[in-house]
C-alpha cells in the first residue's frame, strides 16, 4: 500500500539491508538510499571470485522455516534456485562422522565402548541435570551429556569463539540448537527418513542454492532495487558520523574508505532522511553518534565483541576431493574450523569442474590477534598443511589460493554480553526514527533468513506507524473542516 513519500536511509547492503529496501519500495513510495562500505553487495552472503572460481564467505545456503521468506526467495531467484540434499561430516580423532548421525557410522568412529560411555553420560544428566544453566557448556551438557559435549561441541565451539565454553552464554546454544537433544539425534538417525516434516533445523538435510553462488541472489535483489527511480545504492561509503538531537537521527555522513586508507583526501558526504535503518555493528554505531552517548553506554558498546573470520579459498588440482558440502573440523591439532567444498554446491562455482575443486577453509580469530595479521602466503601454507594432516588433500595438489578477511563476522555471546547489549539497546530505543536489523545491527548471531525476517519486521512496523499517522492527520483535517 502506498502510504508515504518520505526518505529512508539504510546502512548496509547485506541481506537485511537489501530486504528492507526492496520491501519499502514495493509497499510504499518512500525514497530509499542504501550506503555500503564494500565495493560489492551481499555483506556476509556475498560471493567472491578468484581465477574464475567462485567462493562464498561460509558458504551460505538457503534454508528457512518461513513461508514468507521462501516466497521472497523464489520470486527473486526466478528458477536459479536448485535443491540439494545436504551432506555434512564432522572430523574428529582421525574419523569422519556423518551428520545427521548414522548409528553404524558413529559406532565405527567412536567404538562400542565410547558409545556406551556417551549414552551413560546422557542418562546420568537426565537424572541429575545441571540446575543453574549459565553457560554454553551447561546447556549442551544437559542436552547431550558431558561426554558427547566434549567430543562434538567443545573443540569446534572454542575455535569459533576463542573463549572457553563455560564463558559463552547459554543463550547462544539455546538459539542455535533450539532444544535438540541426544534422544532426538538417535531417533532421527534411525527413523528420520520417515519423519521428514517438522524435522529440527539443526539436522534438516535439504536446502536450495543458486548456480553461481549465494551472492548472485543478492546481486539480483540489488538490480531489482535499482529499477525504482526513487532508489539508489551507494558503494564504498563508510559511515563516520551520525548526527542526532537526542530524540531523532538527523543525518549520516560517510567517506570513501579506500581513499582514506591510501592517504588520499577524505571528503565527507552527508545524507539526510526521515527514517534510518542500520545493520552496522552496534559498537560502531554508538561510536559514530554525534553528540556521543553517555559514558556508561560507550563502555557497554566497547564491551561488545566480534569474532573475525579468515577464509582461505583454494583451487585444488583434483576432480574429486569429497562429497561433502561442509566438513566441521573438531580436531585440536589443526586450527581450521570448517571446510566448504564449492563444487558440491554447484559445478559452476569452479573454472574447470573436470580438473579442479574449489575449497574454502575457515579460520576464526579476533582482529587484535597475531593470526589476523599473518601474511596471506603464510596462511595459505598453513591451510595446505592442515588439509594434508587430516587426510583430505595433499598440499602439493593445491595450485592456487587467496585469503579473505571479514572483521565482524560473528557477534560474541560472552558471559556479560546480555548486560552490555541491554544498555546499548536501551539507549538506542530513545531515537524514534532509528531501526536496527540484521546480525550485527542487533548483535544476534542468526542465519540469512532470520536477518531477512528482522528487516521485514522493521518495515512492517514502519509502515503501520505511517498508516496510523496518515489516518490521524485525516481525522484532524476532517474535524477542522466541520468547525
């Protein structure tokens, strides 16, 4: 419904920002401007290219429980949306475990004695659960038992977050695993083929994917946005200043980050709007406000942490490496956390599928750690060494590679995050025309579809408020006319 001719400014051209923009354009006559720091749309869901091979940051897959999001995807994809049966394994103690679990595979990998110990550990925690669940470790132990927690959760989780599992909030486990337990895992391992409906998302084995990468979907969204005359997407614009009057955001100023990094002249561009939608990390948002917030809010924002992601994208001179979409590496002796095989998402992701395989290895780190600053060639050599160490690919088979760094890939759920986040959100709620959405905009580790739903929810509320305002104005006008 067309309800307004106001202007909306959106910070970030990732899934949330692009979704909000297109929803506003389809449902109102608002002018929409998107500001994006990168030279490419898609945010964490973009697809990058190296020597004609294509890599996601992840990789990303399209899976959702929302009919609204499904319809949205299908409308944009226009047929470029292929169904895959997910094949994922966990590498632990020199064995590959199929995920979802398969009984014979688990017994072979762990042996019968270890399986019995795991079941006993689970039974024990069923009778004597941890009553005060404070951490990720407590939550997962209650769901799976301490032994399976140590095998299939502890090492990988600590690689991702860089902190001990007993210092990670239980909120993250509850949000990501959503009540899934060992009993459910065993049930679906034996009987999952007969109960495909309402299967927990954690083990859902079907997803969709575009032929040339997740990022191509978001490029299509951006192209559709540009068909509206009142819309624009401005690339390579880093937000440096957000003016406000303590009640409303007035304007956003940006500069070209590339020019700034090369020592060139920094020229600010200022954008005014009626509504401001932000997906930028909350810490940056707070520190760019002018005037600055109270000291307590600044301290809370600075305490919010983010985990960086380094993806090592390799070309392997082999036709077939593995059948996996993902391999989760739960092995302490290697640093890598996950491997994505892009060939298995689509053969169009590789330059020559008859000769090459495109692998994407993920390394998690904080941006102030020495590992973040390692030269690219050293990180590539480490990746090659670790691939050979786990027995997947010989180092000599790798014929090329590139490194991509993403500084704010994951908002960290440490023990105190909820207190700090509450302080920051409480302050930002005082701005009537500021709307937060997306993973970093809400400091919530979510999947692509949930980021989209957060944007849709923002637009729903904005347009509902606008309709109420229009009705109130009409009532006032009608009342004045009768006087």
